[in-house]
């Protein structure tokens, strides 16, 4: 049985990935529990092939047993959390990625970097292909995450070229589903929590900015497929269906049976106006595309938040 190490493994995406991997891997979950929670992996703690290590990957990590795969997901992913301590966010992306690449080199492991659609910034190309180099403000309030992830991609490819490390790089677009943190500041969780409480739903800006929403099980399927094929990437993983933020709010109000009203507040700095992936490469190399309709995924997510 091969061993997979998942950084950020107690987070929203990481815990779902651990669930998928535990079926046929030994899983080492590494998390500093800043945005992750032991509750997300509580059901795995007694599993004989699962181990949780509380550790911040900004610091080097020594693992005695042989590691075959590293999934590097560790980094706060919502503006509320990654702006809370911008310098630590940059360190997680740069020092953390270097530490994980060093571990991959030592163990001869294949390493997958969870990058982000934020590397495209506020895109001037729509939809975004992997060849697009982005429109990012390097000194803005989002740069700790956007530029941090861009640097992490650079490190991956330089370690691959210089040290022969076996890499895979994905760019994740907006993802939603059970285990999202209620306070993470992203639109799906914000809107659902406000709708269920009967509070006004807060839209920043006029609501015409667009996003594409991928259900978590679809994304995890894409991540696992990416690890186990030959193309190194980068590859976009996301849903090609595009909605305005206002349309999303209206869907959530309807699906939750809420009486909430929509209110508008000023748009934050550097907030992207458009976001939609071109997933041609994912279809070609992974045979992957999302299968969960947004209404279906939102219903499941609303049920989870209610519970």
C-alpha cells in the first residue's frame, strides 16, 4: 500500500481528499489547524492507515517512513484568512512549498501543487486558459495569496527542471460543498449562512461580477486523476458554468426557502470581475469534467450547513 501525505489535510478540500485516498493509501494528514479542523477528519482518526500530524509546513518536516505521493494543499484560501497574516500566507506558499519539494526530492515522491485561478488575477482573457499569464497586482492586498501561489508554481517547475522532482500542478477555481468554514468569507458559505439565519445577503459591488462554482467531490476526482497520469500541468480544475454573484444569491435564497433580502456594499480592492475556466486540458489529459449541477451541489451544501 502506497503512502500519500496531504498538507492542509484537515481543511475543507484536504479532508475530502483524505477520504478519497484512504480507500487505497496510507494517509499522513499534515495541518497546523489554522483554518483546518480536527472535526473534518474526526471520522478517520481511528483508521489504522491514517495519521494526523499537527505541523506548519513553513517549518521543515521530517518523515521516517517512505512517502510516494505529496498533495500540497496547505494555505488559507479565502481573503478573510489569507489577509489575516499576509506574511505567513506568503511563507506558506514559498517556504512551505520549498519544504515539501525538498521532502519529495528526498523520498523520490511525486508532488502535486494545489495552485489557484487567482494566478490569473482580474483576467483580461475570458475564459482563462493555462497559457494566460494573468493580470495580478503584485503590491495589492490579495498579492500575498495570488503572487504566493504564482511563486509556488515557479518553485515546482524549477525543482522539476533542476532537480528532476516529479511534479503535477493544478489551478483550482471556486469550489464549494460540505465542510466549508462558516466564517471563511467566500460567497457560497456567506450567502448560505445569511440565508439560513434570515439575515440580509451581502453582495459586494453591483453583483454582476461572475464566478464558476465546482462541487467538492468533482474537484477531488480531478485532483486524484491529475496525480495518476503523465502530464505535469498546469491544468485548470473548475466548473465551466458561469454565474453572476447576484444569480448565486438568488439561487441560494430560493433553494433554502429564505426570506432574506439582498443588500449591496462597496467592492473590495482587486476583486476579480470575471472568473471562468477553460478545461480543455483537463478533458484531454485527465478525461475529467464536473458532473454535479450547481443546484444539486447547493442543496447538499445547504443541508450540511443546516445540520
